[in-house]
């Protein structure tokens, strides 16, 4: 992640470029049970917002989730089967594959599935077990939201679990977030997936190995993937569909916050 500019805000902002900012903001906000602002921003916690911007290339297809710089947002839910069933009944989204239960490692017991939004961007549902797998190996903790949001359209939605990013160098990205933004590294794991699995779960004709880390930065969980799947496309500019940024407070409180491009490191 490369710093592009200092900002005046102390808030964490997840910026995403989409074909229609207001459509995306309303869709995302409705699932969470909150209200989008007139500026197409959606509050997801006390200090974190998701900010949607309309693309200059509205007809451009979204980037692949394995391409460097690609972002995805994950909802945490209390009952992933109920949440997935609700999405499956909607005509404007599509579920990809089946709900997967992680069998071992630091995220053992996690259940997850991805779905495609009305404009094609991938989102994720995730249900953590009562005792996450990593609890036995570290005192570090992610932020786990435990209460359902009554106003959310998505059944048993508890909020935003994490913002995920595909990066070119996992070790360097984690080190940068820890040193410059007081992030806490919580867990790492490695995932190997064959072509059949990737086709079913991500609609991608690729295979390979991915290294993953999760860190906490303030109230935000950040999931980072370094994908080794052969040829990858480069990060998209902020004006293109799928372009994105992440604004984070710095470790030095006197310098405020900085905007990062996840695809630049």
C-alpha cells in the first residue's frame, strides 16, 4: 500500500469505485440496516465509513478478486445459512458455490460464501464459530461483532467483518500497516485451491496457492491475500470500476490520516 496524500479526517474510510455510487450505497446500506448519505457514504461503525464513487467507465466489468489491488467487503452474520438463503431468493444478486466450512488452522470453524452484487462486485458472508480457531495460539484479537442488527435486511447481519485486499507482497503490506498505522497482526494461513474449487466458489478459471493474513487497525479488520495463481492483472486506477482506496489514521497522531492505494505495494 502506498501513501498518496494526507487527509484532514481521523476516520477510517474504505473507498470503492462502482458504476453507480448511489445504487451501490443504497444496496450496501440496506443489507446493514443503516442509511446511506446523500454523498453515497455508508457508516459501518463509530469511526469507519464506506464511500462509493461513480466510475468514469460505467460499463466496465469489475476486476477479478485475485488481481492485485482488488477489494472486497465481508458481512459477519450469526446464521450464514439464513443469510445465504435470503440472498439466493433475491433476483438482483447471485450466490457463488456453497457455504464452505474451514476444517483446520487459525480460522477453523469459519463458514463463508461469496455473492455477486447487482453491478458485479463480489461480497462475502462469514460466520465465525463461538470460539475462533486462532484464540488458542495468540492473545491478539480481531473485532468480532456479536449482536444481530434488527434493522438489517440481511438476516442475522452483525455488521462489516472485514475489508479484504489482494496485494502483491503480503509481508511488506503487513509490515507497513503495523509500523505506520499501529495495526496488530492477528493471524496468517495458507490456502491451496484447485481449478474446480475456484470455478465454483469465485467464478474464476484459475488455480494455485494464496497466503492470507488478518490484521486489526483501530475498529477495522483487514484481510490481505497474496495470490500465486499465475498471470494477474494490475491494479485499476481510482476512476475505473473496482478502483479503491483506504484512508487510515497514522501511528503518529500529529500527522492525521493518509490515503493508501492497496494495489501499489
